[in-house]
C-alpha cells in the first residue's frame, strides 16, 4: 500500500475542492469494518485500531476521509461467502460499525436517511451508512431484514462472490437461474422497508430479474462498465440500458481488475472460469509465476477510471452515475490510493469538460435522489 502522492495543484484541482466544499460527496462502498476485523493487532477492536491516525498500510482512516471531502460513507458489514454462521458474522460487523459511531461521534453521525447526509455536511461530519454485503446474512429468514433495518442497515448487496440459495453471483455457477422465489420476496420486502437493493456482485440474470420486479430504484454500489473491462463483476450494456427507466445508479469502483482490461488479463491465470480466486490457491506464488512470464503486474490509473465514468454518463446519462470506491486495504490504482483522492477524480473530470451540475450529481446528488425515492416507496 502507499499513501496518495500530492495532487497536481492546478485550477481544476482548486475548482474540485471548491465544488466538494459545497456539494455533498457520497461513497457507496468501503470495507473498513472487515479491515479492522482482520487487522492483526486490533482483531475487530475499534479502539485499538485508532481511526484518528493515518494507517499508511491500508487506505481508510478519519484524517484521509476528511481530506477526501466525504459527506457520507457507506460502510459494509461484509460476510464471506464460506462463512458458516453468516448472520452472527453480520451482526458482529454491525456492532463494530456502531462502535465507530460511539467512539468517533465528532467525525460521524448515523446515516439513516437522505436528510442525514445534508445534516452531516452542515455539521462538518460524515454520515455513516451501514450496509450488509452478502444476503446470506438473512439465513433464509425474510423477517431478518426487518431486524437489520431496525439496527440501522439501509442497503444490502444481495450476494458476494459465490451464489447462495436464493441469488446467483456474477462470479460463480448459477444455482437459481437468477433470483429464486424467496429472492424475489427479498426484493419486495426491501422495497417495503425502504432498504436500497444493491446489485453489485450479482449475475446479469439477477440484475434483469430485479429490474423486472422492484418498486424502487436500485444501485450497483461498486461496479464498472463491462464494455470497457470484461470482468464479470461489471455491468453489461443490456442491463445499463434499463437503468434510466428504473431511476437507478451505477457507482463506479476503484478496483484495478474492474477498471483496466490489462490488469484483468494479467490476472486471468490466477482466477477460475468465473473470474475469482479459487479457494486454497497460493495467490502470492501464482502471481510470482505470472510476473516471471508476463512482466510486472499492470495497475489501473485514475484516467482509466474516469473513462468508465465518461462511458457510463454517455450510455445511461449523468443522472445515473455515482462513485463507490470499494477500498478494502489492498493494492489500489495509481492516483486512487486512499480516501483522500476523491478531489483528484473531480479535477480530472473538470479537465475533461464535465459541467458543475453533472459533477454535483456524481458527487452525491444522484444517490440522494435514490435514497429519497427508496424512502418514498416504503409501504
């Protein structure tokens, strides 16, 4: 890992800082709770981890989030696909996030609605929205959604890298031909609760199944355009073309293999046919073998990331694009090293001619619209 280098101090960067001082910036996905859980020293203890200091070995902490001008952050209660007790694991991650809120009330306020984003911005704090990443956390109990909502969960990613008993993953063999009958009930219950449906990680069939039945806008909290990089985690054009009618939002992500075709191709020998690392693989050994044959690992870049934003804006419109970094303490693209870099993204887009109105939509305006629509659809 590396701390982001000092940005280019030009007129575009100054304009980006000024814009983010006015407009709320929302990041749709960050795995800090799992990073804290897996930290060798902290082992899930928020106090021991100490978010007030810069953690140069990873990418997310309070100083760099403030430097990045964030007004709201969606943090994930990530549940590993092979976790034998998914509900318990999810609850432990929710408890960790609630502890962040208790210990760092000067930096965060609970994110429960769109209004909390604007309130946090006015207070100089960040709205912390809690999410679940992997619907296996329901343990096939529909009413669990109600309990999670009451605990503060406002978005759920339907699956992760493996298919489970009611939802097919983009990176695994199908088990349900999309959504099962129970999976469709999950969508309906999320709509009624006012919980955002997140289609990152799901198969294209699940994307279509959900768009067929949802009564509220959906999001892809951390996915890019398949046309520019053919990783199965990205969104294909036939799905993108349905997003405007739904009112939804694709939040482009910083993951190198989802941005750069060169990075994706370099890693193929370390992945299975579905684009994920096989369980038990000695990844470091395989990467060393790939490097000996193909040279150094390609890294995606900030300009390549902005190519995805440009493509999405052209394909589905500026009203349907957002940012979902997916920082998870790993190797990040050049120019997108940590949570301080968001102004640099906006500076690059200013140089490309994006209007102030469209930049404000990207920053948080579009996600605020989706949150309000999801809240209004409750019933």
